[in-house]
C-alpha cells in the first residue's frame, strides 16, 4: 500500500511538471508573434506571452524538482538512510538524471524567454531571410516541455524507489521483529 504522503508529493510534482509543459506549449504557439518590423538598422520585437510562459515554466519545473528532492531527503547528501541498498542507489542515480533533465529543460525555457523579450536587436549576419530578422527556432519550447515531463517522470520514479527502499529498511516485517525481540505493535 502506498502511503498518503507519497501520493501527495507525486501529485504535486506531476502537477508542476504538467503546468511547465502546458506553459511551454503556449510559449511555442505565441513565440512567432514577437517580430514587429525592420527599421533599416535593427529588428524590432515586442514582448509576447512566450516570455512570461518560459519564465513561469522554468520556475514551475524547478519547484517540482525541489519538492521531490526535499521529500527524498537528498539535500544533505542522502545520508539520512543507509546507502547499502541497490534499489536506493538506483533511486539516487535516477534523481541525478532527473535534475540533469530538469536543468536542461529550464535552460531551454529561459533561452526561449530571452529570445522573446521585447526590444531592438541587430539582425544576424548571414541569415537567409528578407530582413535578416529572426524569431526563436521552432521546437525550443516544445522540446523543453517534453524534457520537463521526462524529468518529472524520472524524479517521481526516483522518489518512489527511494521511499520504497527506505520503508523496507525502517520497518522490518513482524516475524523479524519477534525474532529480534522487538515489541509488537497491534
């Protein structure tokens, strides 16, 4: 049986990752509206919802990762439980992988947000377009959305593996408690 706090942590992390993915899709859909005009020297861009979506998506994703990491107890090097269990080691490895994916996704969200900031920028040299003014390449927000969902899935799997390994270490079965002379809980 899954404990109530595990379900709450997993639902919270899933909701934050889903919010990041949705914000990424919205950012992808609105990013192409940033270019306004070419004034002869600079490309003029307006701020689109993609800027805000990128910032909010990165914040949402990193908050979900922080919740999972705090719930796992890995802020202090994961020392609160013995590291001898292979299942727990796999959980910690998955946690590192989850953070790698989350940071990669957050960087993509932030790069997309910065590229959709309003202002004037010099046109890129050697770009084959009419005014040499560019918008963000298609797929940056969508890719970041996919990575955010992958990071959350790996992070949740890591949390569940770590919690499962910890619960098997913390509370031995009743038969073992009798053998060890420990008091029975009724």
